[in-house]
């Protein structure tokens, strides 16, 4: 076990017990093919399936690299390829947020680009198909993310990838139809209305300082 931030003694003993015996007597909050998620008070324990150990190692490495960014959950402890212990995040994906609160997140597009730039700056990027699918928003409208196992190291491509995002941001500011249409398709998949989409673009353009300058 590698402890990053202080944890309760009872939590530490439970994790040591799991490392020794390989089982937990807890009710799962979420089960997938690659992992099982448990809520432990204010903690989130993610245990990886044996076939997903490499994914678990990649996720813990990405989490460590992104700890200075507010959208990443606080990492408390991990065992590479076995589990990660983070803070529990109470948040919704875009579609669920809209249904729950009756409106879109206040800084939707700004949040999308900011998290992408911060992630690349920290040395990681996502495939285009899942670029924003792991973003969540809290009740107060703050952007968060909980899944990092699909993040890949940027290696020598950091500057190139970063500049690509900056160009996309500039295209949105300048009203480039191709760029805006690509983003609209993401919004339509999450069942946003045309009015909500136009509002998101308008809100983004009105924010100061402009995002590319702020970075």
C-alpha cells in the first residue's frame, strides 16, 4: 500500500486485510467488467479485476500526476494494479446533471477545454471518442472526473496536443462551423436542446479572460 494522504486507521487496517486475504465484506456501489467500486464513508475504493491490473496501474499513475488539478479526486492511497482509494465524488454526467437540476452546468464548454488542457499539461490525454465522456459536474456546478484508466501518456506529443486544443478553442471563439458542429454532436448525444447549446457557446465566448490566454 502506498499512502499519499492521511487516512483513518480503520480504513488502513481494512486495506491491509484485503491485501492479505483478497476479499472484502462490503456492499458494492458499482460493478463493471474491470472493477468494483465501494463507498466507505467519504472515501471511494476502486478494486480492479485481475484482467484489469494494467488499467489499474495506469489509473493510479494518472491520478498521482493530476493531483494539483481541482477536477481530479483527492488520492489517499493505492496499490498498483490492485486498488485506488480516493475521495468520494457526488456528481453527474452532463445528461444526468441536466435532468437533475433542469439546466446545463454554468461553465460547460470552459470546463471541457480547461480539463483537457490541464490533463495534457500533466502528461496525459484521452482518445477523441471518450474525450469528455468521463466528465462529471457537482451540485454547485464544479467539474470533476472519476475515471482515468483510459488516459495515455502524451510523451513527446505534449506541445503538439496542447496546441491542437488551443486551435480548437480559437476556432470556437471565431465561430468556426466545423468545430462548432463537432461539439454540437457531443451535446446532442446528451440530449441538450438547440437553445441550450447556443447558450453554452454564448456563455463560453462571454467569459473573461479568454481561455487560451488564461492558460
